C-alpha cells in the first residue's frame, strides 16, 4: 500500500498542546514540511518566541532555542552569524514581533539577515489571556480594549508585511491565511518560497500567517475561521509583497 | 617573553578577546567604551569565520550574543553602565540557559544617564545578579591594562568551564588609559566539551534545545539548585585577590580596580609618614574573597573600604568580617575619582 500522508520528519511525535481550532498546528506542519522538502532538518536551528508558541521547541524535531519576548530576530542573527551554513527560522506571534520586538524585526530585516521569519498574526495576545495586540482590528474587543480598539487612543493595527516590504534588505515577504484548504495550499507554497530564499542565500524572508485564536476571540473554531475571513483579510490583504526574481 | 605594545585599555580588551578565540562580537556605541566596539569592527570584519554586528540596541546586542553562544562559539559584547542596565534581561536568560559569554562593563558615573567619567557604582548590579531571578555572573575586576588583557583571556576560559556569563567590570579610566601590555602565551587548559548542548544542527544525534524556562515550579527549582551549585564551586575554586603589606599594617584598605591602583600610591606616601597601610584587592568580585578578609580582620582591627560608589562592596566586606571589627567607608561618585591625598587624610582619621 502506498503511504499518501504522514507526519513530517521535522515534527516530533509529541501531540500539539494548542487549543482546538487554533492555527498553530497547521502552521507548524507547513514549516516542518518545508524543512523536509529542502532536506535541511539536520542543519536547522529554530528560535521560538514568548507566547503560546514558546512550546514550539517541543514540536519541531530540529535544534531549537527559546528567545526572550520579541528578541527572536536578534537571537537568530547571532546564530546565523556564527553558523552561516545552518538554516535559521524564527516563529513569532504578533505581540512578540510587532509590539515588544519591533526594533529587532525591523533591523534584522533591514540588515538583510539570511533568516526566515514565520509571523503568526491572530490579532490578539493568546498566552496571557486575550489582550490587545498591535494587530488587533479597529473596534475589536479584547481584555485591554474592553470597549473596542479606539484608533484615537490606541492607534491602528500594524501591517507588518507592507511595512517591512519597503526595506531594501528584504528579499521575500508574503501574507497568507489558514482558514480553508485553498489558503493552506497557498500558505505552504509561500513558506516553501521563504525557506528557498534562505537556502539560496538571497536574504531576509518573512511569511505573515493570519491565524485564529478561538479561545480568546470567544468563538467556535468554525466561527473563528469565518471571522478571520470577514474581518482580518479585508484589512490584511493576502499575497506576495516582495519576491526575489528567482524564487517567484 | 612577548613584545610590549602600548595600548589603550578598551582596545587591549579587543585584542585579548580575539587572541582568546573570540570571533563574534555584538555591540552598540556608548562612551567610555566605544573604542572596543570600533576595534572589533576593524579586526573581525576582515577575518574569516568571524562576525561583527553593530546591533540596533543594547538589548539586541546581548540577544545576538545569546544566539551565538548557543552555537558554542566564543562571543562577547561590551557597554557602559546605562547600556549594561538594558542588557540585564538577556543576561538573566543566558545565565539560566547556562551559556558561556563575556560581557564588558566599562563603568561610568550613575545613576540615570549619569556622566561619562569613571565610576564603580554598578557593583551591586554586577555581583548580585543584575537582572531578574537568582543568578550570578563571574565578575572580574582589572586594575591595569595588563590585567585587563590577562583577565579578558581568562574570562573566556572561565565562561566555558562553568557555562556561565563572565563580566569584566572595569571603568572609564581603565578603558581610556594607555599602558604597555604584553600578550603572553597561554597554556592550554582542558575545557568541557560543548557538543553535548550546542546548537549545531541535529545531524547524527538527537535534537538539542535551549529553553530558559520551565512551567513546572519543581523542575524550575531544580534548575535553580543546579545553577547555585556552580556558584558554590566558584567560591571554592576561583577566588582571586591581591594583598599588599598585610603583616603589621595599622589599617587595611579594601578596594578594587582603579581605586586599588590609587591606594598603592597612598601606601607608598603613607610609609614616608611612618604609617603602615595594607591592601586587600579583590580581583574576582564574584566569587568574593571573603576568607582573606575574615582572616585579616582577626589580626588587624581597622578597615577602610574605598570605592567610586556610595558604599556597595563595603556591604560584602562587612559580611566577611561579620562584626569582628569596624568597617569604615570612603567614596566619591558621579564620575569623580578620589585623590591620593584625600584618601590618606581619611585614613589618618581612623589612626588617631
């Protein structure tokens, strides 16, 4: 019998501990598939953030390190500089990357560090129980925006993919979603391109992954997928923002 | 015997670090240590298998060190007081992750933005942990450019031996001063293998992972106990100090770094006036040389601690003498360096 589906080698056998309906599991799998596809698992070093995916080190079957909140791109820089032949990726949430770690991501991108960043944007802080993220939508209710995000005092959600794609040092940036199979297939392609960019030494790559947080959004997994498509995608349009010619 | 070279303290650290095998430096400009950052840029950018990054911030610099240290290479960052404060979170992570690295603090006057002249007011921060949680750095306090060179080289060995961050705690004066130095041949010492924990890609082995946290408090407590054990070993094996004239001294001065240098001249001047001063100069501030201080306090009952702070190391001296004798204190701060004559006058007060 031909095996048509199996666990990627780059994932451990540990079952995911994420909430039902959360997209971290899908995103982890896509990253692992990309590492398998390029055959780079044994030379990959992953950097996990502070947040729900702090446990990513359990699930990826490659060398892993946990960075301080927001500092993953700096840690990845240190790793890549000292092990230039390794494949280095960070996996960061929106609070981690777009709030406390804004300086680190902007400058790693601007230096054109040859690393891959997987940026999970679910418009909320998950691990700490549902506070406003830099990507929380206008009007969105969270623990710290209990009357809805008011742009007059809380500003507007940051569009990371657009912002970083203005930097010359950046090679590949795209935004994807995981709310339906068609999107997942596109996300897989984008994540693969991001790693290809690094494998070919073309510079900094980032994939912004729009994701759900049913627990903190207070929605069922199905409702959460619908909410993402109706509210997040119109503000955070999907697509490629920057590609080096050879990997497009 | 090697050749003697005239070098500025900050540059001498850079040369010593490179000779000790450090090829990865991450830093951010700040007075009075910027010459070190510039020296590393000049050298490392021209070397193979080496990297220099001017980081976007002190915070990024220490986290780059964290990443590089995790791969098993010798790595370093440097700064001065306010910059070192910014690095504290990262240093706590590195201590918890038990990674080796060297951090240089060329102290300036504080608090706040303070001044750019020399200070010693970061003693508490350096020796008591500095960041959050129970941890210590190995803290080395040079008092000449030659010692800066020797201790920088030692620092990398100590960091590797104990898988713990090491701080070189100097000050603006030592960093800016020029002296003749010699880069001595170092005898090879055997150090623990890094392969067991370094992140190098998992080819042919199980994956390695470095995670400075554990949500199970009993497991996290075990991590703490494990780290503490190293500190006890350090206290047993790595205490270093210099003593001068301890026999028959009328009074013992305890001072480190720049201040200890000044005290040596004070001792000579005092001798001309028939006053016998002894000096205990801690070279390791952590582990602190408390035994020699305790032993000396059984023979001599007058102690004076002199610091460029308002009284930090004096607390450790008091703990060491444990109430046996009175411990007096004299300090200047904010970038002011105490003069020989004012220290001698202070000493005379206690000899009346």
